[in-house]
C-alpha cells in the first residue's frame, strides 16, 4: 500500500490539468450484465464494436492481467453558450459543447501517459500500465461513481457535484498497488451508482421530457438509435427519414438533456482548459457557409477537432438535414449545388432538404437532377422529395 505515492499522484494529476483524480482497486464491474442486456435489446444501433469484448468489460484484469490499481480522472469542458440550443436561430447550426475545442481523446490520453511515465519514475521502475479515454471496453461511468466522483443520472451521464455532467473521463490501469479511495458500491451494489452521497436525480425527469426524439426510453436507458448524438456522429449511413425533422438544427451531437438538468444549471463552471475553449465560429455556425465546404476546407477547419469523426460526408449530411428543417428558399442554391457532390450520402440528404422547402426552384432543381442521378438510393430520395413538392 503506497499512501504517500497515491497523494503525490493526485497532486501530479492536478498539475497536468485533471480536475478530479480517484483511485480504486480493480473490483469486478457491476454493470456489465446491464450493459450486455442493453446491447442485446438493440439499443446500440449500428455501433457494431459494442457487442464485442464483453468479457473484458466484466473484469479489468482482462485488459491488464496484473492490474492492481485503477486511476480515474475527470476534466471539465463546459463553456457557456449565448443561449440554450433550443433557442439558436434555425439558419445556424448547433454543435455540442464537447466538440467546440480540441479532441479530448488525444489531449487526455497524452496527459495520462505523461502521468504514467512520472509514476514509473517515482516508483523506480517503468510501468506497463494502460491508458483509456473513451476508447476501450471500460464502463467508466461506473468506476467514476464508485470512486465518489458523482452519480449516474437518468440521462445516462455521470453528474458531478462540482461541474455537473460537463466532464470527460479517463483511466489508467496500473500494475502497482496504490492506496484506494473508498468504493461506495462494494456494499450497496448498483443502487449506489445512481443514488449516493454525491447526489441523485430523485423524481426529476426533465431530461427525458425534453429529448426531442424520445431517446431516453426509461430512466438510465438510452436508445442510441433515436439519440441525436448517435444519428449525427456514430451513424455512418442515411439518417432515418422519420428522425430527420426531429433533429432540428443540431449538426453534431446534442446537449439538450444536459442543458435542462437542474444539477448542471446549478453547478456548471467554465473550464480552465484552453484547449476546450470554443474555436471561432463553432458556437452557432452559419449553415449555408458550412454546406459549401470542400474536403480541404473541412479538414483544415476541423483539424484536431472531434467533428472530424463524422467526416465531411457525414457532417454535410447533417447540415443538409438542418437546412431542410430551416425550410428557407435561401438554401435552395447551395442544396442544388450539393446535388452534384461526389458523395451520395450528401446528395440524398440535399434532395430531402429541397423536398422540405418545396418551392418552384426546389422542384426545378430536383427535376433537373433526377435523370442524371445513377445512385439508386439517391434517386429514391429525389423521387420522394418531388412527391413532397407535389410533383
């Protein structure tokens, strides 16, 4: 048991920019069965990587056989908006706060590895630990809640008493024994993850009531197939037609369930991490401008940004949907141009958007492009759009 080293590690982690640091013993994961049932219910959608590695989710020793300690860290990423997402004008896009700055995966993992190297120097030996930032089969919200860093809310986010749910999580698996913090779930079990000394949702259902797509099908249960974050980031193909009108002008992620949370309204504090500060033009970008980005501009604009995960074709798919939901004739010229894009995914959603606008110029654009279109799915989208236009 290395009590002094544990204390020094937390101090070092704080100096690296982590807001909270906790240490746990590698006990069995309590929520692995719940997660397996969630996946088997189909709620994971097309995230095919999630059904894999279930055995590793059950035990951290499957990831690092000689693991003796787990370090859990948080970083606050909150920056205030001019207004809540539901109040953003329809000609401008909504990008989730977490994607306003640099990619947290890269930033946090680099700092965790620096922490690991430092720990090895302090321990007098190189440590073969492993660092994870939302990238491995670790049910990290459980670990954070067990370590006293918060509780899991009905919107499935970890909610922290100091920062609300606006926190990123990261983990280090270590092959040395450090003094652990109390594990609040060892005696109470799963119940302690959602109701503990750090808080609980109680009878509040504001997140569930506010979700535009009804993705929160029950307390603590998210149907990713209906979640705007999934639809605009994880889903690689066409967005289901019945979901498109519900997305509104959200073009990458969705913060609604967090914005309405009373814990966030009370405890959110602006992040001190400069890398998470909003890049110019990302808080409420103009949809018409975004729709005209070529590949080079997209890569340049979103270099080291989480938005690059969607790739240009996925991002402009989302922008096209938002333009259709805006429904303004001003969008017809850029959407007509998008009908010539090299990506079928963009062409098909541009056609849908033109169908939503439905004026004479939109009908003309759709009609002119129908005969030249060779992709069967895009042709179907144009046909359906023309039908919506009354042609």
